[in-house]
């Protein structure tokens, strides 16, 4: 009997791609992949450890499945991903019920760990994170789109971020490798691909001596079958005229850009080791909107960074109001051990950090609502993502929404539709961050 394996993947799309690689390899080794993790023999928890809330979610998930193991409902628990890389020894010491702990560099030995776990044995191996493979085949876990990971690690060294210490320095994939995977994704039916890396705009600099994102995008746009190509995690200081012109003129590049700016104030940006200034950010946003009409801009902010004064926070709020990002997420600063920001003076209390983050998100909710109201009455092309059995209607996204982070469009249709199908939808109303509509077929 093959070992039945379930996977719970937490955190970002980059981590999800790693999970898909692992599942593909396990299936090739003869394992049966189970979609409902609680019904498997062995459960793999692919963890995130980016901020405190992510670490807590990972720990809670590990404990949940260890309880199932103690109850005899599953045979073993394997922990992979960023938490196991960052807290390898702590997991073994604090949660001894875990059968196997694998660092990022040990993913290729996952089948060995799964066999040990199924037999009730232990298997711990940290490995060399720089050996993490990112260009092998994978078992895609999404339906209407596929993520395409173009690089691993990061060399930016923002002072609040632990990713360089967890994942290592930037390692880009060769352009030919990325294009080959994109062609494979198109061949098996995916019409939307989403490029991800810790910083997509620096792609290629480590192996070609200069950023190669524009060259990559041109090659991807030549691939038959692809309809939408989307980029996430584009750092503002590397968005140049060439990239903006591509966005404006290449039909397959969706007019959507995710720009994690983190803050608006020069002193805080400098403390964060970010390379943009307030004026440069304002200029970039104005340029993008002028040269790419209708572009959707998304960003993330950090509230309560060490030393952030009330005046600086007030100016950040004003920046949010004046800029009117189409999409915005704000997080309370998370003090991560081992980072430069964690050693800074004037750490702000947790309640105050969260209060500031909540104010930003409340401000953004009004901005998002106004933007959605302006779309009511328009006809938009929507990709079908599924059927909502509670609302008894279909749901999907236009090119203006990225999956899993932005809102959805819930719509009715007199005709049956398939996941991945593109249909015209007349928008009729709003519901919080989501939109309502009717298919016009």
C-alpha cells in the first residue's frame, strides 16, 4: 500500500511553489497525495516564519496534527519550510511529537522522512539551504492560475526582515529555465501565470550582472496560450522606464503592479534600509498612472516601526489618503530576533502598533469602497475560479485582482461555466472588498 500524504502549506506563494515541488516528487516516489490532510498517513506542514503571527499559525498547525497523531488518526508529522530552517533545534526540543524536521536544503530527502514518519521513526536533517531546488516539475495546487517562482532568497537586507537569514542571498533561475516552465504551464492549460520572488525586479542581477526582468517578460509574452502575466513584489526603486513601457504596451502584461513600499517617510525608510524616498515614491506613482492608464497599484505598509513618531504616522496616514492605492495591506511591525530593527531603541508597544495598523486599514477601506463603486455598471472580463455553494453563484477575478490577496467578483450566470473560463461580467454592486455582477453571455 502506498503511503498516503497530506500537505498543509502556510505563508506566501513562494512557499506554495516549494510545496508543489515536494508533492510532485513524493508522487513520483509512489506516495498517494491526499487533499484532506487529516485523512492521510503522514502530514507535511510547510511552514512560514516571516512575522510573529505566521510563526504562531505554524506552531498551532503543528500542534493540531500532533494531537491527531496522539489520537491515532494519523501516523506521522513532518515539518518543512521557513520555521524548520529558522528554529530547527527549538522545534525538536519543544515539540518532540514531530517525527521529522527538514531544513530548506533537505527538501529533496522528503520521501525518506515520510517513510520514517509512517513507521513512527524520526528523521531530522537541516541541509544546505543554498541547495534548495526551484526549477523541477511540480504538482500544481491552483486551478485558474499558476505561480511561477523566478528566484530564491534576497540580498536587500531590509532591517526588519529575516528572509535573508532564513532563505539566503538572491539566487535567480536562468532565463531559459523560467521560460521553459512557463511554456509547460501554458501547454497544460494555464492562461494566467504570476511571477513571484522576494524581489522580482532584481531578477537576474546575480547571474547576468544586471536585472533581467524586462528581457524575461518579453520572452514570456511570446508564449502561445498565455493570456495574463502578472508580477508581484516589485520593489519601487527598480521600476524604471523600460518596465513601465512594457506594462503600457504588452497586451499580455496585466495593468497591475504590486509595489511593497512599507512606509512613506524618509527617516523611517532609511531606518528600514529601503532605497526610496517619499518624493521618489510619489513621482513613481504619478508616472505609472500617467503612462499606464487604468493601472491597479497595490502596496504593503508597516505601522509602528521602532521610533516611528506620532507625526510620522500622521503623515503616513495622509500619504495613504492622498495616494489612494487601489489595494493596500498594513501590518503592525513584528520584532524579529536577529534583525537590525529588533536591536533598535524606541520599540513601540504591541497595542499601539496594532492601533496604528488598524487606522491605516480603516482608512484604506473607504478608499477601496470608493474605487469599487466607480466600477459598478462596467463590463469586465472575469476568469471563473469556482462556484460558491452558500451564495449559489460563481466567483472569479478580473485582471484588476490578484488571487488570494485581493477581493473577488461574485456573479450569476444563466449558462454553466468551467473553472479557468473567461467571461464578460456586468458589475452590479459591491460587498465590502468584493464586487457583485451578472455574466453577459
